[in-house]
C-alpha cells in the first residue's frame, strides 16, 4: 500500500465519475458479502474510500470546495461517507485498523457536516431579516396571505415563509446533511443543532414583532394604559405566530426530514410547547392584575386569540396534551376574570349611591356608562356567550337571577334569550333600573323626578334599540314594556305639573253671585295662571331633555293640553276684562306666545320671561 | 414557683379548667381553630423532616420537595380560608401580611419560569452526555468515537460554566460558525441562551422575596399571622432550593443566609436542610459551577474524568483503562437515564406549582375583596 499511489488513486477517482461509481459499487458488494467470507479478502476499495473521504474533507476544510456549491460533489461526498459508515459498523476483525481510520474520518466528516448545518441555520440572512411589524401595510401582508399551502418555490420570496427565509436549495442541502447525520448515528447532534437554532430564531422573530420576555412580577404591576398596549401587541404576535410562523416551521421540518416523521414531529412539538408556554406566560401575567370592568374588552380579545385552533393538535404529539392543558388553563382564567368583571360592574351599579341628584334631571353618567359598556360588550356577543357558558358553573348563581321578574316571560315572541350571558345582561339592566329609580327619589320635585326617569329610560331604550345584538338579547317585549313605562312617566309628569294650571283655565266656576261671570274671579284665575305658568317656565327651562324626540313629544303634548284650554278660556272670558284697566296685566299672553314659551322648556337654559316677551 | 400542696394545685387547676370550659362554651370553634393552626405548623415540620437527607438536591429529591410544598400550600389554604369570616383577613396585621405573601407568590412565578428554562438547559446537557455515552460505548473504541465523545463532553463542561455565567455574555462560541457580533444573544448548536427578561436575576428575586419575611412578634404570634409567616418561609425556601439546584439566569450572589427561626419546631428540618445546601453552595460557588443538582454535579465529575481519558487516548487503548472507562460511561449513562426519566416530570411539576400558586392567589384575592367590602359599609 504505497501512499503516493493511494493519493494519486484518490485524486483520479475524485475527478472521474465512473470510477467513483465503480468504487462505491465495489464497496456495496463487499459490505454485502463481508459476513460470509469472514473478511479474508479485503478489496482495495476498503482502503481507498477512507482516503478519498479524507481528501474530500480536506478540500472542504481548506475552502477549495464549499458545501452547497457543487451538488454533485456534495452528493458524492455524502455517498462516500455513507459507505464508510456502513463499513465501520461491520464487525470484521481483520480490518480493525481500518475501522479506527474509518471511524476517525467519519467523525471528521460529521464535524464538517455539523458545522455546515449550523452555518446555514445561523446564516445572518435567516436571522436578521429586517421585517418591521409596526407598519400597517406589513400587517396587511401578514394577515391577507391566508393561503394554506404556499408553494415551496416561493421560499425566496419575501411574503411567504419570510420567516425561515431558507431557499429551496438550502433546504435541500439541510435535508441531505440531516439524512446523512441521522443514518450515521449522529442524530443527536443534528437535532440539537436544529432545536437550538430554531428556538433562538423564534425568540428573535417574536422580539422583532414586539414581544420579548417579561417578568410576571412586572406585568402584574403594570399600569392599565401600558398593559393595554402590550395586550394588543400580544394578540397580534400570537395570531401571527400560530397562523404563519408555526406553519412555516412545520413545513420546514417536513421538508428537511421527509423520511423521518418522528424526528420532524418531535422537534416541532418541542418547539411549539416552548413557544406557546412562553407566549402564555404573558397572558397569565396580565390575568394577575386586578379584574376591573374597564379591562373587559382586552381580556375578551385575549380569549378570542386563544380560542383559535392552535396549529391542529395532531401535529403536536407528544406535547399535545400539555399544550392543550396550558391553553385551556389560560382560557379558564380569562373566563373567571370576565365573569368577575361583570360582577364588578353589577356591584358598581349597586353601590352607586350618591345623595346629590343630577342637575336638571339629565341622563345620569352611570346610565351612560353602563349602556355604552353593554353596547360595546355586545360586539363580542358570541364570545361572551361562550365565556358565560363556560363560566356558568363557576360564579353565576341562577338564584339571584330567578328573583328578577324578567324571567317570568311566557310568550314566545319577543322573549328574551335565556343564555347565561343574556341573563347577565338582564340582571345588569334590572340593577340599572333599580338604581335609576333610587336616584329619582332624590328629587323632591315630583315633576323633575319624572323628567329624570324619562330621560334615563329613554336613553336606555334608545341604546337598546340602536344595537341589534342588545335588542335581540332583551327582546321586543322588554322594549315595549319600557316604552309603556315611559308613557306612564309622561302622563305622571303632565299631571304633576299641568293639572293645576289647567284648573286655572277651567271654564266652569267663574260665576259669581247672580250667575254672572265674576270679573274678580276671572282676574284671579288669570293671575293664577300667569304666575304658575311663569314659575313653570322659569324652572323647567333649566331642565334638560337631550333626546330631541322626547323633548318635542313633551312639548307637543303640553301644547296640546294647554293651548286649546288657554285659547278657549281667553276667548270666553277676555271680554269680561275688556273694560278693565291693565287688561294686559291679566291676559299677558297670546296663545301663540304660550306656544313659543313652551319651546323653551327642557332646553337646559335659564330663561327669563322678559327676553322672550313679545 | 413555690411548692403548692396537692389540694392547692387541684383547686388552681380546677379553676383553670372551669375557665377553659367557659371559654369553650362561648367560642368552641376558637380552640379548634388554634388547634388547626398548630397542626399546620407541625405538619410542615413533619413533611420537611421526611425529606431524605441523602440524595439531597437530586431530581427525585426536588420532586419530593415540590410535592411537600403543594401539600403545605393546600393545608395552608384550608386553615386560613375555610369557614372563616372574610373580615378577619382584612384586620391588621393580616391586612399587611397577606398582600406581602401574595406579592412573594407572584415573584415565585418568575422563579418557576426561570427554573423551567434551566431544566431545558439541563436537557441539553443530558443530550450531550448521551452523545458521549453512545460514542464511548462503541467497541472497538476508535479515534473517531473518542473525538466525538470529547467534543460533546467539552461542550457539556463549557455549557456548565457558561450557564452559570451572567447572561450578558454573548460570545458563546462553541459552535464553528463565523460570528458577526450582534446585540442579540446568539445561539450555538449546543446550548441556547436563557430567555428570562434582561437584567432579571434569580438571586435578586430570592432576596426580594426574603424582604419583610419576619416572624410575628408579641401578640401577633397567635392567630393567623403565624401560619402566614410559616407559609411564606416554606415558599421562599423551596424557591431558594430550586435556584440553588438548577441553573437559572444570574444566580451569582445567591444569599445563603436564611432568616429562619432556629428553635422553633416546624422550622428545624428546613433549617438543617438549608444549612446543608448552603454549605454545598459556598463550596461550589468558589469554583463556579453549574448548579447543585446532584445529577449535574456527578455529570461534571465524570465529564472531566472522561475528557482526561480522551485527551490521552491512543488507538488501541489498554484493556484495563478501557474497563475503567466502561464503568464511568455506565455511570454517566445511568445519570442520563435518571435525567431522561426525571427532568420532564419535574418540569411538569414546576408548571403545576405555577398554576396552583396562581389559583390560590386568586382565591385569596376574592376573599380579601369580600373582606374589603364588608369593612366599608354601603352608604
């Protein structure tokens, strides 16, 4: 075995494809028969191939060749390595020395492959892809490209698989390296490299999208303004991760390990578990903060994010049960939080006990807050239905709901829904009603009390009717009942304020002695009317009715009561005063004046008569 | 105490027992409560004394520790929450002590997360060791196998050092790739960077958890302040032990001083464990090692020894040397098996502790909230 001749052999074979094929075949034959012939006849290939591999390694290491540049060369290298491995595992004692050399060169070959594997995986182009998450157009890119099976060929393209950014070529190299390493028994090195680099890449990608590691301690103490923003980012990151990144990752493993599904799955599921728990920790941290009502909508967002099917659990074995558990635990906590927030809302309503009535009978801020809250909440109606179904066994007791009269619906048409969420809504509305009623009792002026009740009642009904989900929830019957309630208040108001006024304008009772109309009595009536009317005008102009329709309804109904009565009174009894002096003192107003003055009512302005005096 | 006659004593005791009966009839549940509180402390002591003193800080030991912790926690909740008027929890000193405890609880969540990451790192070490085991099992043992084993072991030992080094180090080149210095911590094929938040420090966290942990004094020592203190101590001790055992981000400066009362029954087992662990820690801290986890310590020793062997290896090796190595490789393989069997369940257990802590904290908050409402009457 002449060294120099070996060397020239090697170089010759290296350059000559046919010779290479021949020598590989020789080796294959030898390997098949080595058991049988007891290793007596050791062919040349057994000595040459290791040298050949050594030589090729040398080329790679010195940079004369680069793995990935010449596919044929690379393939030959791998083929030779493959044979060397088989050689090294065949147990023929007479070639022990060879075995040591083969194991040695094999190790060097695997080192090289590992190095190349790492350098591809670590490629700055893979890691440092500058993708900015902040710009809106980029977001559109992410969320618009919904295609489930992006073509592999486009992997160089920026949009699809931008995350892995590995060209088809690179993937094929990785696949070949991986296969060889696995066959040769270097599976652990191979998998470790993948696991470590990909985890790091993921972490970087998530950071780039605005999600970094956080401490539970910090998150739990964050102010709501900061936390809100973080939750928004988190939602986007999680969705992006589960819709794009993890799918891309799955495809990557599938392409690199097409023939080793177990490895592909195991690597993937491990990564997924790590990433998901990393992401969920933030949610857990957010849930540690106080469960107050204003946080509802962000928490609902989080719940919705987690509700999406994450990846399709079949791909996640063996980590599927753990990931599922973690996600459902997080969801459960969010459900608890949301249910508690509704309780918090109810308690706030119950405890809103100020002793000072709202000025001018206007809509109370609490009414506004609650109705807007519910309206906004109904945008999440489906989610909230789910949440309350899930939370049903936890917090809500049907007992306190059964006590509400709202349950006693019999008719089908217009019946409110009776899902747990609907019952919650109903109970909140009832509490609000109670509260409004309680507040109305603070008004000593009964008329103002009714105005207040009308204002708030109207606001509530309008809000319900203006929101179809809310309307559905409450049902037509509820609306009708509320409206008839409003009409009742209206009547009460009229009676309270205007019945006495109308008394002044009664056509009867003005006869004095001898059944003649008493001038004195007429004068008194007029004075009475005037002072009452002026008083009412002064006071009730400052009252507030913001709802235009209600305002006009009120004015119209008052007009239709007062003006005809005034007209007929004046028409009937004016003549009796014609002869008096200062008739204007008594019949101060034309009916049209009254009309105009009535328009001042409920404007919330302090008006004086004199300005409007015609 | 002056000698009393039998009859005096009898009457004295008789008076006491009458009074006791009176108290009992007025508030019979109170005694039961006190008994429960005492039992809780006794149980804590019992549980910790049952932890085996040998095999300290092995994976199996840690799992036992966590089990005991969960039992303590469950009993604590039962004793403090069940059947109790919420307003009791809003009264001083509990109005300060309970929120303190809950704050400690939140900090321990971060420790749980760090330890979980540390266990991931250990899994990597296990894999490296397995490479060495597989390589060195090869018979006949050739240059290539030995080199492979050596590389894996060298990476293992380097990782052990690095895991303990501060997370600021970005240059962890155990890989072969060319590095452009960038700000983000780089991965290498054989390890990955810890991913707790920047500047997070396990030792500082433990230190923070220890602040305000003081035994209740005077008349506070009866009543609920005591079990709250006990639970706080148990929590911090368990977290401290985990940090000592498992490599977590920034453990330098982990305090070894623990303010546990030495004379008190429930604390004694913990104190003795703590002292043993602290001793080990001080020894190893000088050398700068990876963590007191028993399996890792042994792995480190074996790693050094096998690397030595690899350095001096020449094919073919002498038979007796090979025999020796074979034994060590077997030992290493056993450790790997223990890690293979134990690390995953340990990780799951830590996660369970995490979730349990969150759940319990929430239960406490609900009760405290109720208590708060009860103490402020509605208008």
